[in-house]
C-alpha cells in the first residue's frame, strides 16, 4: 500500500516538476545551468517522497574545472532523482533523441540545453559530438555522460562506450568519475525508510596530451576506479 501511495505521489511530482521546468526553460532557453536547476526540481521532493537517504562525498565535483566530462554509473530511471542534487553548475547531459517526445520532461530536457543524439544516424551523432567538443572548450560548460549507454540494474558495470572518452581527449579536458552505490538492489519502497544511497566523486583523470590511441587504456583506468569505488560504497551500505 505504501509503495502504491508513493508511486501516485511520484507521478504527480513528475508532472509538476515537468511543468515548472518547462516554464524555467522558456524563460531562459538553452541556458546551460537550467539542467542543474531542473535536476534539483526533480530530486529533492522525490527523495522526501521515497524516503531515501542520500549521502554524497563530491568535493571533486563541486570544485570541478570549468569544462570537464563527468561519467557516472547508470542503474535505473530513478537516477534522475538520485543524482539530481549533485549535478554541478553549468553541466548539461547527453541523451538519446527519442527523449524529446516524453511529455514535459522531453521539452524540459531540450530547453535545458542538453545534447540529444540520434544513435541510429552515425553522421548526426558525429556532428553532435563535435558540438560538445566546442562546448567543453569554449563555453565554460561540462558534459554529464552515462558511459554504459544503458541501465545496468545495479549489477556489475557494463562495458563503457567510447564517446565520453573521445570527447574528453578531443577537448583536452579531464574526466571526473561519479560512483553511486547499487541502490536499485537495496532500496525497499514498501517500507517507511526505503534505504540509503552513497555517492562519491573521484579525482579528475587528466587527458591533456592523450590521443585517440589512448582511449582503450583510459576507459580501462576509469572503469577499474569506478568498479572498486562502487564495491566499497556497497560494503559501507551493507555495514550500516
């Protein structure tokens, strides 16, 4: 019963946050800080409704360089709410083009200046990637990417796609890994206190001087660091 009540409240909240986010986007369309503000609109009320406690250790994210590529593990659609409160200033996200057809959220996502990629069209996808390089280098804006490309449902990290690392090397900006404990396997939304989520950002990984030949090693370095951090966060959650 509690779960159903929460889902009803979450549906209403999703609609209300979408309306407010679209209004914000119309007032200042494509402002790169819209994403952070809209993420807060979704995240804080959702965590109160779901009674999920989020503890974040994100010093490297708060003090990030003006332009960087942020990579995070992707577990479920709840990531929108879980990660919303840690999205830093002037950070946009990369998403699939089909998102723009989601009522309210899609329009909000577009107006917030996020990058929509048509994965079925290689030419347009490459063009979008070139646009993000320009953004990283000259517009004081960072890009948030889920390098797995799809949800892992709280299991082990899926193989990382090259796009985020290609962007970082092309722009010569660092990569900041963000790790989230495997909350999707631990949270219990039919209980009053649904569980705890730990988030940690790791030290920036520099890419200056690297070439495209270095991408496999860069991916492996990032993935190993994130894998070890997520495992440590999961042990902390289970020990509480």
